[in-house]
């Protein structure tokens, strides 16, 4: 809402509407009907539930949409920190959420423990009140100080109770937005052309959620860029056609998180709980779409993904950009002949993950495969290796010839070859999923 429109509302509309009995309740009913109709039509047109509430890690919302960049302090940001974002015929600027003056003020007050009147935002709003008779949607200094006291109450409430969707809040909750547009007042985000999450509404709650490091907050997605919708449709179609309706590993982008997957988060939790280090370098061999690099980068690891199979690198790059991640991608297989040239000099990682590189028992039993795998591991120096191999039921369905080739093979033999040809001296089974054991070698 522009300043002139807000001033007109405060001076002309509000004094009249407050005197009309039941005006606010009537306006709320009308707005709810209108808003529900808009969401229903959008859901029908795009085949996406726009009423759905997503639970999202607030740290993943790294960008913010600026309606009027030229009249805010954020306009002083250098152009390389901003980019243009278009919704229909409207153009906005997108920049880092942590660059918002409101976020900086909240950090100063709630983390650095400064009084409100010592923050930069306070001085700016007071100046606006003196000149424009408006600042931070307040018409007087008294209103502004009262609103800051409500921010303190809001912080205490969220710290104690977290953030819940508007419908689940009782009427007297500090978090309840007592406005006509009540149905719209969740934390709202847009999705940009590459899948980036862009904040649109609910800045105070999001600021506090970030500062308190809440694990998840309720969010509505009300706009998706056409390029993202195109990629989203492409991925869903590929999963249905080529992967029998299930992604290989969980997809962590919020707008794709409801796609079912063959593997769950269990393997990640098993490995995380057995790590000797809490930071360092990590190599994921056979990274598929980058699930483990995503998870471990968020834990503070510097990750590298090794993957070359068909369209996997394409989807991994797209998801990496959407999540605004930094891990490296090497488009090669561990069994590529030219990988040895690439690894001319030994490289070191603190952690190496190699999960189900061999899709069936017959793959491991083939002559030279295990020895080659061991040779590659000698070139890739690692402090810890996490290895998953197919369970015994992997041989089911093999023809008689393949069964004869593997009858003298055992997983103990594979482990012995790796232990004999690498620097690892200890091996321990740390868990399993879908009858596939996970081992830690150190």
C-alpha cells in the first residue's frame, strides 16, 4: 500500500468505518469469500493447491521482494545485489532478506540487545513521522512506540509457542492478524524463475523465526514464475514416465516435497548420527539429484557431487540453483576411464559417501569391478567411507547364468578387497534401509 493511500485510509476511511456497527466483521466476511474464490480458481487453473500450508525452514527463504525500492533504504543496495522480478506487468526488485532494514533492526534489538530507540530503523521512522506524518504504518510517535512494544510481545510469543497457521490461533493470540484480510496473512512467498523462495508478506514473523532459528514455519506459496512452473511440470512428468512415479531420493525443495521417493531420510540420519566430524569436505559418489550434498551443506560441510547418469546432472543443477546451494558438481562416473586422468593427483575428503553404486549383486561380482572401485578409493583419500550395498534379495530375479556367476561371491569378499587395497582398517555396520546395509569404514 502506498503512503498516500495509507494516509487517505487513516484520515478519511478509518474514522468513518470504525463508527459503523459490524463494519469490520462484514468486510471480513466479504474479503474471505473473495479470497477463497481467487485461490480456488488459481488451484483449478494450475492444478496446484494454493490454499496449502507448507512448513519451511525459515533459513531457506533467502530473498525478499521490494514493492517500492526507490523510497526505502534498501534502494541504496548496489545493483549487483538486486535483480528484477516481474509478476505479470508489475516489476519488483529482489534482494537478500538479511539486507532489509527491519531485519537489521530486529537483530540489533533482540540479539545485540540494543533498545529500539538506538536502532537505525527507529531514527528513520521518527524522521518520516516528522516529515510525512507516517512511518512503519503509524501516524504518531506514540503509535510507533506502541507497535514496538507489540513486537517485543510477538518475539516472546514465538519464542514460547512457535508460529502456527492463522486458522489454528485463538482470537486473542499476539500472532493473530486482526485485519480485514485475515485469510491472506500467513507468511507468504513467491517462487522465482529458478525456484528461489522469495518473501512477500509476514516480515516480522520471518525475522523472528530466523533469529530464533526455528526449524520450520507455516508458509503459503501464492505465485510461481512461469519458468519454474515449466520445470516443475517437466520433473513430475519425468518421474512418472521414467521412475514409476517415485523419485529416487526425497526432493527437498518445498514446492516438490510432496513427490514420493524410493528412499527416505533414514539413510541420511544413520550417516549423520555416526559422523566423527561435524564439518569438513564431503564427496557423494553417485549423487543422483544432490540430496546428500543438500543436506550436508546445510550442516556446514563443503560438498562435491559425482554423477553422470543420463539426466541426473541436469536435474541436480536445477535443484541446486533453486535451493541457492554452493556444492560442486563433477559430471563423471566413478567407473569412467577418464576419471583416472581427472584424478591424476590424489584428492582428499573428510567424508566419502557411496550408496548403492551397484544396483544388483551381479554388478559387484563382475570381474575387476570391486578391484577398480578399490583403486579409485586409493586415489580419493578419505577419513571415513559410508558404503551401502544391495541386500541378499538383490539376486532374486537373476537368470541361472547370473546366479552361477555370483554363487561364489559374498559381500564379505567385497569388504575384504576394499580393506586390503585402501587405507581403511575398521568396518562397522551402522544401519540399513530396505534390507540394504550401510557400513562405516574408517
